[in-house]
C-alpha cells in the first residue's frame, strides 16, 4: 500500500455531484438544529448577510455568526467519509 502524506491534499475518491448534494440535503435536514438550518439556508441559499439575518431574527449579529460557524462545523463533521 502506498503511503500518501497529508500535505498532498488527497481527499479520497470523489463522489458524483448528485450523491454529494443528496448527502448534504440529508445532513442539513437531520443533523442541524432548527436555528442552524434556518441561518445556513438564509446565508448561503437566500444570499442574506449576517446583519440582515440578525435583524430579521431579532438577535445580535455575533449570535448569527456563531450559529453559522457551528452549522458549518456540523456539516463538515457529518460529510466526512
């Protein structure tokens, strides 16, 4: 078996785009809290900024930022294979 150093950027075999999207939708639906899901969707899919999301939710923008970072971390954790 060939040793592959970590610095080469090898991430394993690439999954087809449809499989990746299906997995991402499932993780967003099942692994994120409702607040994480709403903020992630508002930021990435609806194109709202953090201050805009904070204003509509009635919270401080740092709360939105922390929640978004936790949602991203959960996505990374659950999408590893």
